[in-house]
C-alpha cells in the first residue's frame, strides 16, 4: 500500500495528500500523509469528506477559490459501501484537478478494500460483567480454534489447563470461560502461585481456624472456599510446591478442603482452571510436578500460541488498542506511519499481547497528541527489527520448502479447505496438490 501510495502521489500532484481506510465500523484506522500540512480548517475539511462519502462521488471544494486553494475528496466506495477516502489540497497557481487524475485515484480502491477487509470485521468474544469488560479479538486460525473450544467447555465442570507464553492472555481466556458459562453467577477467584510465598500459600488457598498458628486470631476461609459455585483460577501452577500439589490433587478428587488447624472436611463446588508458561510434561519428567495431578488438570487443554505465530491478529490488536487508549486519553484517533506499522508487524513480541498493549500506551503518551506516530517513537528493541535478517539460515532449499508449506496452508484456508478449488486457483493438478500436501504434512488438514 505504501508503494502504491507513492506512485499515486507522483501521478496526482498535490501540496497535501491524505489517504484513509475505514474499519468495519466505518471508523478511520489506517492513514498515510504526504506533503505539507493542511491549510484548510479542520471543520471545513470534515464537511467536504462527509459530503463526498454521502454522495459517493468526488467532491471539489469551492470555498477557498479566492485564496487560490483547491481541495478534493475522492471516496473509495464499492457496492454502496465506503472503505475510505483520498483528500488532496493544491495551493495557488496550480491547475485544477483533471479527470485523468481523478481516475488515477480510483486505482487505489482495490488496495483500500484489502486493508479494510484484512483488519475487520475481526471475530471477537466480548463479555460484559459487573467486574470486567472482557475482549478477546483475532482473525487467525489459532484464535478461531480457541474461540470454538471456549463455546464447548464453558458450561461443563471439567478442569481446564491453559498453556502459553507470558502475556498471551491465559487469564483473559479463563475469565471468558467463567463469565460466559453457567457459573457466571458465582465468583471468579484467581491466585498467582509464584507471587505468594510458599509458607503463606497453603493458608491462602485452604484457610485456617482460630488459634491454629501464631497470629490466627479468627477463622478465615480460603480462596478455594470463596470460589464455591464459581471458578478458581490457579495461574503459574507449575510453580506450586510438591506438598501443595498433593493437597490440590485431593481437592480435585474429593471436592473437599480442610482448613489449617481443623480436623473436618468442607464440601466445595468449584471449577478449576489452571495456567502455566512451563512445559508440564518436562516438569513431570524432572520430578518437579506430580504426574497424577498433571493428568487431572489436563482433561481440557488450551494451547495459546505466541503472538509471533499469529501475525493476522497483530493489526487487529493494534487497531483495538489505539481506539481504546485514544478514547481513554480523550484525544483524536492516532495512526502509526507506514514505516512504524511495518516494524510493529515485523517485531517478534517476546512479551506477546501484554507487551504490544504497553507499547501502544507508551507511544500515545510520547507522541504528545500527534495524529501520526513515527517510527522514532517506538521502543529501541522494536526499531531494531529493521536490521533483523529474514532468516537465521540462508539455505535456499529450506527457504523454498518453508515458503511452499506456508503458501499451500494459506491457500487451503482461503478456499475453505476445498482442495479441487485450491488446485485450480494456484495452477496445480489435483494430484500435484495432493502430493505436496502429503510432503508437508498438510494432508490431514480438514476438508
């Protein structure tokens, strides 16, 4: 889009040139600017843009002819739906915009459509509760798998294990399972196993009776009891000590807890959801995690891939966080420059969604109200993405194989896994396509 924009700017001379793409809510989310600053007042400019979009045809401003300023708005409309617009200004002693130049502007419509459709409408899970407004958005295949699995498990009581790197949204998924299911009337109680000292964690989980230890001045229920009829979320369960693992296993098996200092059990009706960024199979093999507890927890498993493995979701999340934080800061909607956006999409995001969210907030603060966030504002680690090589290895055969596999996977997904249509579209025979699918292990993908 950036290269196409440069070609159009060169062909259609203007002192100020702006192209904007809309998302599915008809709100601007992508913008490119060229030339000097706009000299026409913002209200007059918006009036011209709204008039062109409403009329669904180019509109030339006549309000500034005495000053020698021409303004043109070209709306990008397809089948009655606006996808964005181009806005141009020419200053004194310039010729009027010609029909040929206006025709050139129309050549950007296909690209504007691709950008708008690529970022919206994003599939999302959005749950409103008294405590939270939970939003889980994405377009990628892994996102859709998680979305479908949430629908399947939200109304059952089986334990759930959520695995994934730090910052991928494991607790968010747990909250959505709770608030969208039959247990939403109960409490969602969360505890981070690595954040509480081990000598306090048992009393926090299971509670204690008065006088059971120094400082126990009254009876106190534990967090598991507080989650009765609701959901108990154990984050970073891989950091739980072996002794507490044994007691947690008993709770899962017997549905009972015993407070410290008591000799009677208490019944609890709790759905357990746990999360970890560790490989629990390796922890079991190393003797740091009980195998019987692991099998109890992994009845239903969510595997949340890192953000770098689902690049389709990055642009959706950038757009969402820009909307959200611009509103919170009571400022005009901001945009990343094409160069900054390219770096954001190229960066590998070791901190995943949490890191992306923090980066958006940081950029909005440091940009001091500017509409366009340039690459200089980005964090140093992200700016270094410029110098990152495309591959760690320069093996041509390996690169070719990886490209073929990715190309075939995306083509199958685009044609809804219809193999005959896919083969015809990409110029292969059905037999040729089947051979390549088998070669790359894609023959087991759904039909």
